[in-house]
C-alpha cells in the first residue's frame, strides 16, 4: 500500500534492538538491545530515552502486574525495579548449558511469561543448533519446560480467543501453531501455518492484530509481513529501509501504529553506509485509524472515543480487566458518549470492544 508511512522515530544505533512492548500508562515503548545488555524505555511524549544496564545479554521485557517489569537476562527470569534499577532473579534455566541465553519472550493472556533459549551466536544467526528450549514462568515462580531441540527460539503470541499459541523457531523458516489451554498453560498439536518464502529470509519477532492476523519481522528480509494463520497466505508486506528487522508491536494512543525494531550487528562498512538507520526504531502508520484492521473509519472513530473514555476509569489497561466487565457495565461506563443511547450494543460493537482489549500489552502476574 503506497499510503503506508514508514518513518525512523528514534535514532540511537542499537546493536540489536528487540522485544518492543507498548506501555499504555506512560505512552512509552519498552525494548532491549541484546548484546549491549540494556533495557530501554522511550517516552514518546517527551522523546526521552531511559536505560537500565544489566549484567548479561537481555532478550525480552514485559510489564509486571505489581509494577515494574520482568525480563529475560542471560538464562534468568528476572524482575526489574525501574526506579532504583535493581534486578531480582526469579528463576534460572539451562544451568547445564553455559553457552546458552534466552531469546524472545512474551506474556500470555493469563500472565505467564513464555520465553525460549538458544546457544550464543558466533555471528548473527550462526550458532550451535538444537541447544534451546521453550519455557514459561508461572506466577508462583515455578518454571515449566515445554520442549527442547530448539535452534533460535523467537516470535510468539496467542490467538484472540486464547485457544492457539503461535511460535517461531527461526531456523525452521516456519511459523507454527499449537492448541493452547489457557487454564493450565499446556500446548499440544503442533503444526505449520506458514512457510517463509526465499526473499522473506528468517522469521524473527511476531505480534497479532485485532483481526487475528500475524505480523512477522523478517530478519535479513527488511520487512514485516502480515499472515493469515487460517489460510497460510501472506496478506501484506511492509518494507523498511533496513535489512535486519527483528520484531514489531502495536502501540500509540489508539494502537493504530506499529513499532519495529532492527539490528546493525552483522553489517559491514558498506552495509552501514547503505543503511544508515540500521539499529534504530521505526514506526509504521496507516492513513486512518482502522480499529487495528477492524470494520472501518466509522467504527474506528467510535472505538477511539470508547478507549479514551475507558482509560479514565482504569488505572492499568490489560486484557484481564475484560473478564471483569459485562457488556452492560461497559455501556454504562460509556453512557456519556452521545451516540450510545441504547442499552444493548450491536454485535459488531461488542466484538470490536473486545478486539481493542486483546491488543493491549499483557501484564505478567508474577508475585
């Protein structure tokens, strides 16, 4: 689409930016620079970047229900207090594999922190294979191991109904799906939903939109692609002026913007001259607020007002609040919006409200 706008919004020359997460409360983008061992928080209002340095490669970060954040550092699940920059180890994995580290991680709809490991690279995407595993950290700090023989554990997300878990092991060049039990965190029935094409290169980080379509960052492919996991078809390609795109997430006031991280490690001098924005943060914008691929402009405007109204009533926005709110109470909260004059909302409005909350950043329920 020629109307899509791709712009570089933060020029910091990160070696390998990864794990972007939108924090609604502060209108900030969290992300990590893995080899530089830093967690970053970019305030999009003030345009200021704060950093916390840690003692090992940090591969993912997520919001924590009690405040602060959780992160995967080396082979440790950790809690991070941003104010005093203290790090507390919650659990360790792969203690018998000294050359391993965590890679991508994300919080599931029930507050578990899923993350996988890999061997340290000798060069980007060059490593000893089959050394990694997929884990999750439960709220009581117990750790579950799902499977091993992983090359580069990478992108992960869940379907809007929470019944499917999507997962990428990069060197398989596929996007896989598992059936998912939200109550227990069990995954089963693995299958391939998309096979990467040659020019798309290596699948890396991933997120999901409000229509249940997947967005995959293509490392060495210089793009993010939108996939339909039900049909296995690629629906859209957004190209960026850098090759090593690493991950993506939705954010902004109405979640209509996509933020994309990328890397500069592995580029030679010629490559850096050709891609001066390698290692920076990009924002992808569509021409209108479309309710994150929802039902169109009218619905988008309505839902934008609903979101702003609802934000006044909740200190922290997360998918968990949806479970506590009935349709009638939602309508009651939004009674001051002049065009909602009825008690029962139409079906499209109900589903769209839930779609908005499905795209908010999930919060880790670690105690």
